[in-house]
C-alpha cells in the first residue's frame, strides 16, 4: 500500500505539473486532469480537487469547513515558482458559499515573494473571498521585490465555514517596477523612544537608515534632514547627515547615520515632523518623513486606573506595542481579547494581561464567546448557559488578583428580535458568572447603542453600564444621549452610566488637523452630555512595509506605522493632552455663546481646571472672561503652548475651529454670561507669497505697537509698520524656499494677557491647479493651470502625465491595485513658457480612451528659473460637466423633462458597479432589470439638481428617519473641497421615500451650519413607475448652503459619489450599485468629479 500511495503521489504530481505551467515570467494553474492535490502541497483541513465544478474546463480546487470545525485550520501553501522583480498581474476565478457576517469571515489568497534562502521578503493580500458568489474573475497587480527568487500562493479560511472554489489561478509578469529604477528603496527614521515620543531632557536623536538597490557613491552619500511643524514651516536649516559604509543585507545595501538634534531648542508638547531627502545623480529626489514629540510623563500614572475614565482600543489588542504605546499616552485601561473554552473546565485566557500588570494598567476583558454568539461565529453553538456562566466566573477568578478588571460583554450585535432573544441568554449567564466571582466588577453591556429591541427584551438588567460606538460628528453624539434619555424613561427608568468603548471618525481622505479637531470636540461633548468613560478608536496596527499607508484602516490610527517604526500623528499628541488634561477632573459646565463659541469646563478635587473652547465657523477674536483666575497655560491644537496671565479678569483669544485648552486653578469659576470685545483683533489676512512681503493689519484701540509682538516661524522676517488710525500693521516675509503650506503667526501680548492666532495661507511664486475636463464627443481630459503669483516674470518648465488608473470592481476601488495608464495624451504634456508677473496660462490635454467609471492619477511638475521644483498629484474621475439652467426647476418631472434631456447621463448598469454587503448569501445581481440607474445633474445659483431613474424589480421602503439608508433609496457622499489637500470633513446624505414619505437625512456634515439629522430644505420628489415594478424616479434639489464650503461658480469642481441602495426584504440593505464610491465606507478620495459649466 505504501508503494502504491507513493506512485499515486508521483503520478498526481506529474499530472499537476502538466496543468500548471510556469517560468520566470508566468505561472498558470487550471487544476485540470487532477484527481487529488499533489502530496508536496502543504495542506491543513479539507482541500480537494473538484471534478464536478469549474470556471472553465472540468476541474477546480475546493476548500471546505463545517460549522463544528470552524476552529480547525483549513489552508494550503502551493509549490513555489520562479519569479523576477517587477509588476505582476495576479488572476483567479472563484465561487463561494461562505458564512460571512462581514468580510473578515473569508477565504484569503496571499501571494508571497521568497528569496533564495527561503525567507519571505514580501506578502501581498491578493484576493478576499466571502459571502456567496457565482464564478467571478478577479485580477490585481502586485510588485515582486528585488531579491525574490520564487513566489507562491497561500490560501486560508479565516473564521468562517462553508466552501469556496478557485480556478485559473495565474501570475503574469508585466513590466519592471517603477521603484526599481531608483537607487533608493527606503529611508527609515527610528529612535530609542517608544512611538518617537521623547521625554523632556532626553537625548533627541534619530537613526537614519537608507536602503539602496545598488551601491551609493561616498561623495554624495548623505541625507538632508529638516525639522518642521505640521504645516511645513521649517524649524531648522537643512542638516546633512553623512552615512557610513554600506552593509549588504540580502539584495539591498544598507547605509546608516545618526541625526542628533539634542542641542536644538524644541518645545515640549509640540508635534514635529522630520523630513529627509536623498539624492542621486539623474534621479528625482527621494523623500521620506517621520514625526516626533517631547511629552512629559503622563500625569494619569499618578492615579489608579479606576480614577481615569479612558480605555485603549486597537485593531488587535493582543500586540505588545499596543499596551506600551497606550501607556505612553497615559491611558490606564487597555482592552484585551478575553475568552474561555466551551468545554469543562472552561479554561479562560486573556492574552496581553501580563503587559497590563507590568505597566500598572487595568484590563478590560472582552467576552469573546458572547461576541461569537452575537455574530453566529465560530463554534458559538457549543457555548451552553453553563459554559458561559462558569467560563465568565473562571475568567474573573483567574485574573482578578493580577490587575484591576472591567468586563466588556459583546460587540455591535445585530438588532432583530430573534437574535436579541438569543443574545439575552448569553448576557444573563455571563453577567451572573462575573457577579458570582466578584460582585464589585463592572460589566459593560454589549455595544448595541440605542437599538430599542434590546431594551424591549430587558438586556439592561444584565449590565452595569451602557455602551455605544459612534464614528459620526459631535452633533450626532448629542442625539445619542437624547435617545438614551428617552429609552430610560420609556423602559422603567433603567438609567445607568453611559460609556463608549469606541469613538472615532471614518477619516480616509481627511487631513490630520481635521481629525484632531473632531477628536477634541468629541471628548468635550461626550463628558458634557453625561458620558463617564470613553475610548478613541484606534491606537495603531503594524505595517511591515507600506501597504497600509493611505488605506481606510490606517486613517483611524493615531500613530504612523510604516515599516513598524511607530511615530505620532497630530492626533496622538491631542489624545495625550485630552487624557492627561481631563485626568480625574469632572465635567462642571458647558456654555454656548452667541455666534457659536462652545466652552466646556472641567474641575478636579484640587481645583485644577480645564476649559476647552472652540467655534465651528469664522474665527472670532474675543476677550474671554476668567474671573479671579491668574496664571493660565494655553495649549494649541498641535500641542504647543503659552503661559498667560488672566490677571483676575480674562484673556484676549482667537476662538476658531482649532480648539484651545486652558489650564488654570479656581475653586468656583464659572463661565460668564457673555463675552467681551477685545482691545485688539485681526483686521485683514492676505495669503503670503514666498519670498515677498505681506501686510498684516490689526484693529487696536488703546494698544500700541510696544504692547504686542508678532511671532512667526523661524527664519521668517517680521517688521512693524507702526500705528495709523487705530490700526497696527506688520509685514511678514516667508523664506523663498520654504515648503510650508501655511504659516501659524501668533500675536503675543507683552503683559501675557492673551494671544491671537493668525493662520496665513502660503503660496509660492508659482502655483498650479489640475482640473478635470468634461467628457465631450467621447473625449475627456484635464487642464493644467499655472499661475505666477509674484510681480516678477519667470521662465517655467512643466510636465504633466497620467501614470495610473484604478479600475472599479465589486462596487468599489482598490488603490493598491492601480494599473499603468498607457494611452496617448493629446496636447502639450511638457514644455517651457514665460509667465509675466501676476499672470497665468492653462493647457488642455485630452485622451480619447478614458473609462468614465475609473479613477485616474494625474501628476504635474514645475521647475522655475532658479531650478526650484514644485510637484502636484491628484485623483481625477467621472469628468462630468453640469449644465446651468436659466430658471429654477419646477421639481415636477413632466415640467422639467426638457431640461433633464440636456443633461448627460451617467449609467449605473455594469456588474462591476454592484456591491454585496451584509450576511445574505443569496444576494447577487441579476441584470439591469434587477437594479440599475441613469443619473443626471443640473445646477443654478441656488441648487444642485439630481435626477436618478432607478430600475428595480422590487421596492422595499419600511423605514424612516436615520434608517432610510438601510432600504431602497439613494445615498450620496460629497467632497466639498475637492481640489484641497486639507479636507475639513465630508457630507453624506440619505435620500429616500420611507414610511414618513420623502426624506433627506444628513449622516455626516463638513460644516457646522449644516447639522446632521433630517434636512427639510433638501427637496426629494419620488415618482412611482407605471409598469408594476419597484422602479422609481428621484428628482432632488440640494441647496448649495448644504454643501459648504463649496462655492457654486462656473468651473468649480465638486466631488460626489451616488449609490442606489437595494433592499429586497429583511434584514434591510443587502447590496447597492454606484456611480463611484464609496458612500458606505466614507472614502472621500474615491468620488467622481463634477464640473460646473456656464
């Protein structure tokens, strides 16, 4: 038998190699003529050849796992095949019937690049298979790194059960990697301090490591390093870091140096960036950045965890660095993945609890089995009431004497009645088990928020505190507390403390300063509304390379994680300031002044106070009364600070969308009833042109130029022009070669009676815009506008290109799968021109083979007469020109038809525009009669008009208000600052006809004057089709005031994606089709471009 088995294995392998063809340029496996997998494949679980099912031919590879075996590994590592460095196209056909409550329950195909010694150099996530699908083809481009000798596919089932099949698995070499043409592979900055957060007094130094693909000559082997603030203003002159001899590591040559800046006077608390540039003859400069801050020991570490109302959460709370980064910020509680086995003796586990013990932190133990029951995941059916009760009791008994404990019940459960009934059994058993072990331990209810079904069934009886998660704006947070209040009253006054174990922001595409503003306001509002403990999500997730950079997941992190070299984003500094600023203080008062200035006051038992003050729109200079207060420390949004003196009266301050923190001592100070007029205020702010004088004018009544000083970033020149008619004037000059995009000027008072913040936009002598040009006669393109902002004539060289396109697949876009765009561009893609002072020129380029559903990356480079370069890069898509109507639409289809016929149609009719979501494995797109749409836009001075003709076989609209996104209807995501790199926010509107009739609901707002909730001034008209189907026509008018700060003028560029939500019955929306994306994931950079025409 042994010989026969060996022979069968050899024959099987021979047959496989006949159906698996590969060279250094390609690999193909179609699984034909195979009876079983070759023996040299590394297989775990049930993996077999299916001769009854195939995408093409008669064979495929089948992965299966039963529900009861969900914890048993099911995976395959195929044989390696030869490869070479470059960009490769991976392709696979797959079919699936998997249990997938979300995409983390999947079959995953990874692609590993391996060197000649067998070491894995890189690992790419190729395909994620989840839910139920008929045969589909999926392709993705990946880069195989230099030094790779072979590559292999690794396939694994994650968390799920069911089955999936793959066929026609291939890898094909396309072209050399663009990166390989550079000598440089990476510049890495690292320090000895956790998260690059130094303590004041530490030696501040960075290790500088440059990885090269070939030898770097000694004469120019250096990295130029500059330290700047968040806005790019340089705080040091460039420092040339000489690097030592190269060290060969695999295929790379590593050069090392040290940047020691201990002698530089840097401010404690402030966020800083370090920018490094390496150059090699004939190549563009290679640039990289890192960040750091100097932060004192967290004051929270002087207190017990039970005194500090903050918890740390990350994507994976088991990673050691999660605990140490959290500790460095001052967080005293850490979330832990707690659990226990379903069989006696119900052995508990809490990975990472040893780190909590070492750091003196408390542990928030997750209830893994409860989450499994809520999600119907894994072996959840094995957890009987006894297993739940005894396991919870064992968990507490094992760890209660190790660290302080809290117990977190579950996580975001589903809210239908039958599932809640099932969940309630688990809640009761776990709650009883915890209390039997230790009645004093607080049990956090599952994070169902204000879902009423849980209250109906009595889950409030099995928790000590309520928990909700939110990623919306601060205004929405206030409504959550109002809903809790209503539910408490409705269900027998079941009032208990309200906590939030996840507060965050869907932030991809938004600037870090916008996220930081949101964070600080949410901290203030949470406690002002009565919240008692919270967690900002999240801290970090490791990235060994650069694959997370720019992703939706990375946007949540408060630390950069590239190369697993952690460094703080501005949000991490703000997180530190909020945690240590609030510390043991309790909320005292909130005061909202006329004009929208919001002030929140905290005070502790020692009369130490914190005031958080902001204004959503239009900065205002005020005198802020602080009665009987003397010394005040003001902390700005970037962590920088000033010591001020209120002199028992108050401070002159600028209140803006950047919150300020005021620290002072007072036993009984309350906010005054009104604010007072300041003695000095900013009169006029003009953009600063690099290298040229710009005038700043102040209103000053009874204040002389000797009483104040204007403080600018280092190397800026400030000159006083003296006083004239109650006004003081200064000129400021930014360095001609600065890379700053904004200058933060401070008007300081010599008596320390306050300060005014003056943010001045900075433009170079040259600037440019890249604007999409609308489709016309099958041709679209872009326009490059070059401006000379100075008064001096300049000679300029320019180039413009469209190197990549991102293809829509499965209703969304994967930026990592961008492919080269090789079409010929018609027009002047490069040239030289002379620009007179204060003039501009534009160039139009066209391409006839643009795909209107894809996203394109456009790049432009300018070089001025002095040799200084300026680069710009942006995404362009859609290319839709919107006609302006002469008269407002009547908002009646028959009356408006003639105008609508003039508007270009955007078709939503291809399978690649369709996305399946949720847990309904039966969902699939059956063609244009199942779901499709025709989208049109028009505009006038008051409104943006939309018309969507929807084909739908079934119309389901059994919801209203905030839930109308979860049924048939429309949803839009709007980027109102499309051309800006500093995104202040996003708009998301749901537009549908539900049980309350046509409604518009704002889920996210980019402007404080457009609050979330129901929007009465958006007109929604819905017309039913006469053919008996679920088809509808939507006619919508959105006031421009609902899209601020966008200004509706000819030529303006608005970003938008529009999706048609599909609900064919319970449990709600199961899929959607879209014109661009992603309204569901709130990714601002994946919208289409609308251009307003005359």
